[in-house]
């Protein structure tokens, strides 16, 4: 399998060449030249597989530059009951007739990003070891991504993580989760400022190409193709659990921000998984919901980006969306570039032609939006009605799924985090007597010793910290 850019660069690259990269050199995102289509015989065979076996089959279709035995060992090490809590890895929970949850948040940081990041940690260690290289991952986080990256990379040979977070602005749980890691290769930098200050420092360091090269700075952001690929697996796993035969169809509802999770659903559907609808559920930051309703994709200014109670979906633009648009316009790199580069840089928005927009329905997408009040009501109704406690992001999904559910088509809502991460909003919905259960291993999390460094919001200080901790 070869990979090309969404913006027209047709240079064929192999999986391990793009594994450690972010954007393609022309500013686009990497896509496989084509999606392998799974025939009926293969789909029938896959139904009986364990999660790790299924992951190996799917990854093998896209990765041909890691020897199969090595890839198999790596996948088997990643998707274990020890790391993800159950043998099913992504178990289904029935909510009501026709509606169930697929649990994606039983990994170490209690959010779905572990599903991909845990694999990425093992892939990075493998590829860096093979090349005899090192990589220093620099990122900014307001919560989920940073902790998922740290838990994936902790103790990995050849990798260091420098994670910037806004000092004193994460929830006590999130802060403890990251700062309690004692691994030598994990560096928590608490920036005296807000998330945007941390993000600006990351951008400034990455724009210093000489520094970036000298200190081998890399990222693990959601546009990484390997992350997206890892996510394709649980659409298949969810389908097999929700159906008895491959003649049946299901729909998925996906709580969405950057379009990363649901883009993996799009890939699974293109591979022939019998998916009727892919329902995109947004919060008040409805960039995607607006697009699927109107055909206009409008990036928001920071003044128009709201802080909500489903914070991991508070986005101003959807970084992975370009992959779907590229498919929608028939892989026309010039058109994709015109839409994303010229339009976004020029006007902050683009509108598809009527003919292009008409094609969207053929990809199965639907969309809906949920607000803080909806979230609270949904958490309450689901707890009181079904006895199931869900987190705020999953609640956005359940709210929209209930509106768009169809008779005869099971609807699978992807559960993207555990409620234990969002105790404040859970208490607001249910009263402070109801405590979200926490995995036993995390009972004492907040009282563990913390390891972090407070730094001013100053790029030079962060660069100096990296110089002091990376041997040249
Ligand atoms: C990251 C995240 C999302 C959004 O996922 P995208 O891939 O950005 O659409 C939703 N819920 C939770 C809990 C997350 O951490």
C-alpha cells in the first residue's frame, strides 16, 4: 500500500515513511492510494476473530513494510485485556432496543484516544529502533490528547515526550493523571497561561526548522494516519458484536470534534463494512453539523469557539475533515487544495457546489447537535431509565442518536470517555450523591506524587528546557 497527499502530491510513500510525519510536504494529509475492499468471504472469516486478530488483518492491508510476524507481535502486545479491561477490548452495552454503546474508553486514560495511541507508542518504538533514531514529541494539551500520548509513550525506547499544559487549568483528575507519571522520558511542562499560549509555543518551536531538525521534534496529533487506521478496527468489532450475520446493516453515532474518529468510520464503510449511516454528533461548536446541513464549512474564530462541558469536542476547525472532502471530490488534489488552502486562508470558509454537496448523502453521513442542557438531560435520562452512567461527550452522541435512530437498523453510539473524568458535570446532572465509578487502579490518583515543571509562557524557556534534556 502506498500513500499520497490530499492536495495533489502523488509521490507514493510507504507506511513507515509517513508514520512519524504530520502533514505531507504540500500541506495536505496522507491517504492510502485506494481503500482495500473486503469481500463477503473475508468478512465472514473476520467475524470469528479476536480484537487483536482483527486489528492484525486490517492493519496488514495498509502496512506492507513491517514483517507480518513483527506486526502481529506488536498488535498482540497492544490490544490486551490487561490494558483495555476486557477480552472484547471494545464491549457493547445495550441501552434500549435498537441502541447500544461501544466502550472505547477502558484504556489507561479512560478516553477513546488510547485505542489508537497505545498502538502508536508501540509502532514508534519499533520503527525508531529499526532506524536507530530518536524522536522528541512536543505537544500542547488541555486534557485528553496529552495524557493519552504520555501513557502510550511512557518507557518507550527512543521516544521522549514534552507536553505543555495550561498551569492550574486542567481538572484535578486530568492533572494527576499526567503529572503522576514518573517515567524518565515523560516531561510535563505546566505553562503559566491558557491553552492557546501553550499551543502557540508548540507552533513557534515547530516553525524553527533548524531547532526542529537538530532536536528531532515530532508530534502525535490526530491527523497522523496510523492513529486513524487503528480506529478503523473498532468499527468492524462493533459491527460484529451488534449483528448476527453480515447481511445486516448498522449505523454509528460518533461524538465529534476534529473528525478523526468518524473519519475512521468513513474508511471502514469505504472498505465495505455494511454501515448505513455515520452520524456526526457535535456540541455547541457545530462546525461539522453546519457543514452536513448546508454544504458550507466555516472555520470559527477563537472568539466564536465555546468552552463547553464536552471539552474534547471544543474545536474551531476539524483537522481530519480534508480526508473526507478529498474522497468526496473524487481525489481531485487541486480542488481539495483550493477548498482548504485558498478558501480557509482567504475567507475562513468554503461552500461546495450543489453537485458536490448532493454526493455527500451517498457516503452515509448525517449530523446533529447537542447543547449543555441536552447533555445534562441525556445523562439524567440514561441513568434513571437504563441505569447506565455516561460521560458528557458520549451524552452528545446518545442525544443525537436517539433523534436519528431508525427501525430495523441497530445504532451503535461510540462511548468516547468514562464519566469518572468529568465528575463536575455528572454532579450537575445527577446531584453530588451519585459518584461516577472509577477503575480500582486509579482510586488514589490525586494523592500520588507529582512530577512537573512550571514554566513561563515563553518559547525560549521551553526551547532551553528541551536543550537541557535532549543529548545531541
Ligand atoms: C478527542 C475526543 C473526542 C473527539 O474526537 P475527534 O476524533 O476529534 O472527532 C470526543 N470525545 C472525547 C472524550 C475525546 O477525547
